[in-house]
């Protein structure tokens, strides 16, 4: 029984919430920085969304 439990991944709610929170924070900072640098527009927003999703996914996977 103990050998079977060692091979299972426990996906915690904390890593999911942490990944989402970090993704939202990255996106907010990206948009604020793009606006301050005058790089507003849909391209900057889409790039920020892609980066935010990538960072959030990385945080989620790293916390497993």
C-alpha cells in the first residue's frame, strides 16, 4: 500500500490558486508597463496574456 501511494502526484489547490494569482499579477504588470512605455494596443495585450499563461502554468507545474 505504501509503495503505491509514493508514486501518485498530489495536486494541491494551493498550487492552482498560486499559479492563477501569479498569472494575474504578471498580466497586470505587463499591461501597466506596456502602457507606460507607449506600447499599447492589442499586440501588447496578447503578448502579455501569452506570457502570463506561460508563467502561471510554470508555477502550477513547479509546485507539484
